[in-house]
């Protein structure tokens, strides 16, 4: 589904170009905050906090990306996150145990996803209206189950999902596995290109050079995290979810169907794709990821509250759009969504370090979102 442009005889994948552009923008943002905070922004401790801030939004953004790619939207994930987290916290305080409480939170997310997906797919109610109603209804449900009170969680194992770190040695082992995976995928691409492309040697060199960037990023990431306390467990969960999302969107029939439905729903239906069933499935998948995010969010703060997750849906949507997803459907990548989540968290973190007032932070983030959509629409008009 990637768009290809031709310029001076070279083919450039616009999705890759957009990703590198956003990566450059993030580096500039980091350098700006590094300069303004006197170096505090890029200290290992603050980078660890930044990764923690990114984890919940990133997990939501992975699910939201697949919804947006299919031409849909979900405005209720913040309320669902609060409800699922509240149920998990109540389960822990009532003595139901760790596993049942976590499974209950995920089950609630899936059930709500199936319900809203059914209304959208089978009753033809626009997703915007269904999930806007859900935003209000599930927020009311949060207040009902928590009785509008904060529900503290004392269980250390539960809180470890949001607050603990893995040992530095284990971090390096995981880094080695990740590097081997990158090299494996690189050689797989080289082998494929050599089978179908006469310029195999040139392609091999290009792929090897491209693999150096993620390998360097993995090494630097583990080094910086270990310099503080190790890799946070929520970040590991985010990475696992991102890899799952990448596999679904790039290597499964279901993922290809989502892009086809978002690109042209009528053409997808006429080609034999069951649009309704796939829309239902992607809403259920987002619900499951929202349940996972709710566990991390509740564990990190150590409690569930009636206002937990407020505006998280907007952060997730903004992350996807900033990362290059089109709200019209049919375009977007998991890498872009996670990068967008990191940019959003970087802005929050950096502005908080600079003591920027809340209202100004919201104005800046809103302006960036509008600018990202404007650039996307401008690029479409040029194409």
C-alpha cells in the first residue's frame, strides 16, 4: 500500500521518507529541550521517565493505528482504559488475585470493543458517533464502579507492571536477540531482492546500511536505560505490542485487509473481503490493547481513579497522525505511530521540565496536531 514517487530517476517510498522526517523532527525537539534544560532532558533518569510516559500512549497508538488504517476511529479508549483499570484495581482490593484481575481488565476491553465494533460494522452507525457515546457512557461506568473514589492498589506484584525494571544483564541479552532479529530480517530482504532484482549487490549494500540505524538505536537505548535502573517493564510490554502490531499489519492477511478496507471499502467488499467481520475484529483488538494499557497505567500510579485515562484517546490519535497515518484510512505504520507517541511524550516531558503552564502545553500540542493533518492534506493534493 506504500506510495512511490519518482524524482530524478530515484524511487522514494513516501512512507519511509515521512518516518525519517519525523525522526529528524524528534531529534530536533530533543536537542531543543537538552539546550533549554541545561542537559537534564537527556540524562538517563529523565530518558527512563520519558520511556515510561510513552508506554501507555504507545500501546494505545498501536491499536488506534489499525483502527485508523481501516478508515474508522475510536474516541472512547480513554474511558475504556479508566474502566478496565478500575475493575482491575477493585479485583485486587477484593482479593480475587493477580491473574483474574488482569484478565478481567482485558476481557472488559475486548467486550467493549466487540460491542462498539458490532454497532459500527453491522448496524452501520458511524464509528465517530458510537465511540463518542462510549466516551461518555464508559466514563460514567468508571464513576459507578469506583463510586467516584480513588481505589488504591497495594499489591507489589501488580504495581511491578508499571514501576519495575529488568536487570541490566537481561537488558543486554534482549538487545542481542533484537540485533539478531534485525540482521535476520535484513538478510531475508537481501535474499528476496536478489531473486527478483538484477541489481542484487547494490540492494544488499543498501539494506545492510539501513540495518545499522536500528542496531545503533538498540545499543544506545539499552546503554542509556541501564545507566539509570534498567529497562522499565512497561517499555518491554510496549515493544512486544509494537512487534505484534508490525507483524499483523505487514505479514498477515488480516493486516492487508485493513489497508484495503481503509483505502477503498467498496472495492475491498467487491473483491471478496468481509469488511464487517474485519472491522469487528480490529475494534476487539484495540479493546484488548486498551485493557493491557489500563494495567500499566493503574500499576504505575498505584491506584484507579474516576478520571483515569481522560484525553488518552486524543493522545493516541495525535500520535498516529503525527506518525504519518491518514485519518481517511488506508495509510499508516506501527513505527510511525510509536514514533508519534514518543514525540507527544517528549513534548509533555520537556515542557514540564521547563515549567510551561498547562494551558500553554495544550495549545502547543493542539497546534502540532492540526499542523500534522494540514501537512498530510497538502501532500495529498500534490500527489
